[in-house]
């Protein structure tokens, strides 16, 4: 495969990129001549693929079954999901089929690496088995990481610890958690101790739903960061959502940031989901329910943006398009100054790669696996402004998806 005359994100000028045996072989400045057999990129932007750091593939594509979430709230989402599970028994082929539908959408939009949470308090373990099968079937085509996610809590579920151990024994990649949803603070703290002990035992990564609520007193993030710091596991740890940080007072947050920085943990935010589900306990003025993406980033911490849901009881829309999530995030977090816009694709690419600890297979460099996308735009600003199509997505040197950008004809202006 030979791509000629492309821009490469982060480099000046135009380039020719040749891939062989699934790897980047030669990356050379373009000289204006399209070599024989090469594809003319027409000065489009070539960059590493988009990374989806946080989704729940076990729930995707279930919106409307047995009925839609009429209020749009988190709590009606939970009760609707319960109705789904009791009226539509979870079966491995059906779960895999829904997950594949979502992954095809993501592939179309340039995603090649996906971290999915899987509810392991669903004691049939059908979701766990289905997504383990899918991870192995898709290996080399599109990469999946699985998080053992205790939707109903670890201590607050009968046998919760055993369910987490069972998932890790089956080969899950990450230990998950939900400390703010445990019955009491002591359970939340104990769950974090358990999570890190499990991560050490299984040499696994950690990805915790943390403080996903508007309660300014929900303060498990300080505990998560401290436990990660104590065990030097920060770079392999993700604090997901941390919505409560959007409600913390500034004096507390200033103190908190010291621990966050020292711990070296990573962050994930899902702005489309959070702005939809949070802020529901108040009238006006209404908070945004999204973590401090701008402040964390300016302080030098790593924040990746994800979708969380595609057409499920909690979030009814979504098409696997991270540019849409990015647009929402930069609006909510006042990240549309020119400097912000010129590097905004970091949030859905390299920052996600850092969360997933896949930097060894990620990047446009000779010798690395040929994982890249070609966007119908010239730089970050252009891509986010025009919502550019992913015209080509290549994983390990093989084409994963192709798209012809739509054209419009406007008359009489
Ligand atoms: Fe989530």
C-alpha cells in the first residue's frame, strides 16, 4: 500500500507513505510526482486512528426495546435496562450481533482501538463470554480491550468480589469499579482497595467509573488517585467520568490536583452522555455535569473523550462518531480558542491511546504497525469545523473501511 501526497498530523509539508508486511516501511517527503501504483491523497490529513476509550458494548443498539426511555434520565435508563434483560434474555449470538453493529459504525468513523466495559454483575456472564469471543475473533482487524465492570457495585452485590475474580480469570484486560454507587463510603473505599489488589494480581489495567454524579461530596477520585500513587499504577489507571469534579469548589480542587498530578493517572470524559444525564436534580441555573477537561489538560494531565453509549436505554442516539463527541466536549468546556482547536484531535486519538496503554503500536513511524486514517480535511481545525469524513482506515496494513465523501450541488447563490 502506497499513499502519496498526504499531510501527516504534527509534521510540515506533504509526504509519501509506503506500507509493507503490515508496517510503515518508508515515510518520505513528497516531491510532487505520484509514484506508479500509489494512491493520490490529494493533500488530505493522514494520522493515527481514533481511539474509543469508553463504551458499553453489552448494551448498544437496545434503545426502544421493550420501550424507549421517556424521561431521558439515568434512573429510567436503569429500569428500562432491567426490563430489557427480563424480557429479552441475553444470549451470546444476539449480544455479539449488536456489538458488531456498533463496531462497524465505529470502524466507518475511523476508530480502530476500543475499550469496552462489560457488566459482570450480570450473573449469567453471557455478555462477558460474548465480548471475550468477539475480542478474539476481531484481533488484528480492530482491537478490543475489556473492562470487568461491576454495574451494581462490588461490595453492594452479593458475591460481587467473586464475580470480579471470575471475569479476571476469564481473561479480561482491566479491572473496573463504581465506588460512588456502593451503599456507603466505606464500601466505596474498600472496593478501590480490592480493585488495585486485583489489578496487581492479574497484571491488569484499572478503569473505574468514578464520581459519575453531580454530588459535590462524591470524592472517590482522591482515593483512586492515592491508591494508584501508593502502588505506582497511575499510568495504567483511568478515572472515568469524574462528573462531580464539575461541581467541586475551587479550593478543594486546587488541593485535589496535587494528588492527581503526583499519581499520574489518566482521565476519560464522555461529554455527550454526561451533559444528557447529569444536571437532572435541579431546575435553573443548570450545571453541565462534565468534568474539568480544560483544567486537567492545562495542568498537564491526560484526558481522552469517549461515547459511553450508542442507542441504549441511557443515551438514545449516536453513530460511532467521535468527532461528534469532540464537538460537544469543546463547546461545553470552552475549548474553541484557536490554540485549542489546532490540537483538538488529541482528545480522540493520542490521549485515548495513552489511556489504553497502546503507544507501542500507535503512531505514524517507520517500523510501527500500519495503523492510520485518512481524513477529508487538512488539519485539526478544518476536520472539526467541516466534520470531515474518514475516507480510508487502515489497520495492520489492511483496509478496514473506505468512504466517498458526500458532495452537494447548491443552486442560485
Ligand atoms: Fe460508562
